[in-house]
């Protein structure tokens, strides 16, 4: 069996799924993955040369599937660079597979017949979509609260620097920022540039601190305690926080 999914690149939510037999070519389930309102269709090279089919199911969509880069033993570097850029957006479906496999345990087929395996796959995807939506809602509250605390304590206008996580561009976040424009303004980093984000230094130190503990935090309660202790330790050591901004690439945020 195979599992093909259609994922919205902005929300990261799965909108369609197909479970065909393993001997069915990847291009054949494509019509069932298009909902007609798409503007762009991304996919690997197995879906190439399907412009007519895409136009019949999604008339307004442009074909952004991968192109083959090797011809007669030579690699077309221009097409290879384009495929790499497309992969950055197409990678959102890999996140869905990662959650379905690691969080919900859908790593292999367990039953005979497509119907039972398909039912289990659809259940895992439904749980993945629900958890992703809940995570986004929680993150909306985090961004809202962070901005609210900044506005409350600030004497001047605050500038909040964000990466391009899809929830940062969501309507609730943008509506809240527009409502409080006189007090706070959002700035977005360029796509795929973690080296420009000071928060990545904090995350690296946090992961190292949590991972190096003698007793691993294997439950949510223990992880919360360990996280709180680490953050409280940073609050008492401002010199450690200052090291996050020593790199010339992030001094703009100091």
C-alpha cells in the first residue's frame, strides 16, 4: 500500500488522502488530491507532466511539481536549484508524515487488505490534523500573550521579530497586530534563515541543557519542570542571555 496526501502549504493541514495499492503509479491518485481551489500544486518528479490533469481538476492552479534534472548523464543545475526551492514548500507534507509516524504510531501496515489499512491511515491523519490545529491555536495564544506583555511593560513602541512559521502569518495574529499597531509592529525574517533568529540560540542552549540531564524528562510534567528551571536560570544570568546576540548576524536585535 501507499499513502498519498494533499496538504495546505499555509496551514499545514491535510485536506485529502488516498491509499492505493503499492503497484499503482504515483500519478494516478493525483485527481483525488486536488480540491479545485488550489493556486499552486507542488509534488516530486513522480507527478510531473500532468498539467492537463491538474488543469481539469484545479483550473486556477499552476504546476510546480519537480522536474527531472538529469539528461544523458548530465545534471541541469538550473532545474536542480528550482527543485530545491520547491522542496522548501513541499516539505510541509513531510511534517504531516512525521507526526503521523512518531506521535500516532502509523509506521507500517498491520492488516491484510487495503480497506483496514486505509481506515487506520485516515484515523492517524485525522489525529494529526487535530493535534496540528490545537498546536496552532495554542501558538496563537502564545504570540498574543507575548505581545500583550510587551505592550504592558513597554514605554515605547515594541518591534516583534518573527520567523515565517505559518501561524505567524495567520489572520488572528495579523488582526491583533493591526489593532495594536501604535504599540507593537511585526517584522518577519527572510525565509529559511535560522542564522538570523536569536531565538535559535536560545533553543540550542535549551535542548542541550535538557538533553544533558542525568535523569531524562520522559513525561510532560517532568519536561515542564526542567524547562521552567532552565528559563529561571537564564533570568538570573543576564550575561548568558547577552551571548545570544554576539553573532554579527543577530546584533540587529540587541
